[in-house]
C-alpha cells in the first residue's frame, strides 16, 4: 500500500485498526512493524490522539546501536588484519574513534603517511592487538586497552550510555569464549563470525502479549512472535533495507524483512511512502517488495485476488530449511555453482551469480542482474 508520508499512514492505520476492532479482531492480535525505533513516534502520537491503546516494544541489537557497529568493525580488523574495509570504517567514522577523513584513513591503512601513521594510536592498537591478548582478561581490560574513554565522544550526552553498551558487549563476548572453552583469539573470531552476533539483545522492553493493545515494534523485536494482523511500514530503500556497507549487512536486512513477513498469521500489509520524511530514504517501493511474485500481492487498485498468506509463509520457511547454504565447502564448488544456468519465462536464459538459503541473484543478457526470493523465483535449471 502506498502512503504519502508517515503521518498520513499513521492516520490510515488508526482508522484501519478501528475497522478491525469493529470486526472482532482483538487489539492484541494487531502489530505494526518498522525498521527504526524512531518510526514509532508519529504512530504513538496519532494513536494516542485517537484513543487507541498501544504498547511499544524496544529491542536493540548490535545492528541498531551505532557504537556497537563501530566496535564490531574494530574487533574484526583486530582478528583479521586483511580486513581493511573494517579498519577504514573504524578510522573514518564521524562519531567514534579518531574521526579521520576518508583520505587520511586510507593513508594510514596503506602506510602512505608516516607522520599520520604515528599519530593514529587507535590503528596501532588494532594492529598490535594479537600481541597483547595475554594482558586482556576481562571486559574492563579490553576497554582500557583501546583507551575507549578517548574515542566514545567523552563530551557528548550519549557517552555514559555508549560506554555501558561497549562494556556489555565485551561481557557477552567473554562469556561466549568461556562457555566455548576456546583460546581468546580463536573464540573472538568464532563469535564475530557466528550468526548469533547480530541477534544479541542489548536492551529490551518486552510487550505483554495478553494486554489488549496494538503492538508497535521494530522488525528485530518481532522475532519469535506471531499476530493475526501485521502491518510492515516504510518498505522504502533507506529503511527496508537500510543503506548498507557490505554484503553481510545486506543479508541481515533481507532476513529481517522475511522474518517480519512470517510473523503474520492471517493478514499482512506492506506499505511504502511517496514522501518518506526520513533522511536518505528513497521515495517509492523498495526492491524487496519486487522480490515477491505479483500473483502473491494484491495492490491498492488491483484485482480482488485472494493471497494465500499461509502458503507464502510456508514457502519462505521451507526455503530457509532446504535452500542452498550461502557458503560452499570449497572454492571449486563455489566456482562451479556460479556457472549454473537457469531460464525464466520473462527474462530468458541467465547465469547464477550467487545464492543463499533465501535469495538467488541471476544475470540475464538483455535485462542485467535480477534478485529473486528462491521460494518464488520461477527459475528452471538448465
């Protein structure tokens, strides 16, 4: 569904919720999902003015907290000095670290400016991390080693909160390594590469599922919950998905979207904005909507075709269970897979570029690169 802006949508949702309530749908079975916590503000205001009871569930993971995204990049470079993109992210960040310009950051990483290299204590700490791990025994040691007080915007109002986030993450990290009974560097690398990393819950205000109120929550917070009626809002590029810097973050954005879809039991509505009102958000429907075949979508002014939501959910979940894993066992298998050819009734013959358990990317001669949800790709192997 297309809305002009978030306020227009909030007004629509207030009316729609009243209609559903009149039809006998309990408020506790209605949920509104969004990508960023700040998106709830306009809905909270409109729902409050219209007398609609609501609860806001807050669940912050590493992906939602800028200082932790920065910290994870820092640790990634510590365990893998070849990961220069992570080093660049850490040095060039505008809010944390040494806040170097792009040009300065690349000079430090490439060792092109000896004076600048000597002045970058943070880069030296990351490069020398492996040699100093015998001195790091707990979260406080890790914090002191990187002199975090200097790099977490000490004069800002968020300093105390950011410091707590970093120490909490470090505590989770040390607990993980102890439970796995692994050497520190090996355990750190294992943790950073694990799927558990971005699911770590740093802060949560749980909703009470039995309370008769509409549930407002981020896509992250929706994991593990189900509602009869779900509205996923702001499916615009810049929100769903957020702007990402690497394939890992892009994969997480896609998975979040699919998680949101599978939270709906009876009714699912996806919406986007013509005038988003959010910085760097592109007007119009996100490409994620385009991944869903048209026969499974009922547009605003489209035909009154019934969409089998349970079948949509079943196929997504089946694809997750049976789909080809994102990483193959060896390079030879990956190269062979990349040569696989497929056909599509609209785009013709194409070559598979990459695929994981949910998404397949294919290059067609006359249409370029297209992404499909595997469960609905309508591709045939040749």
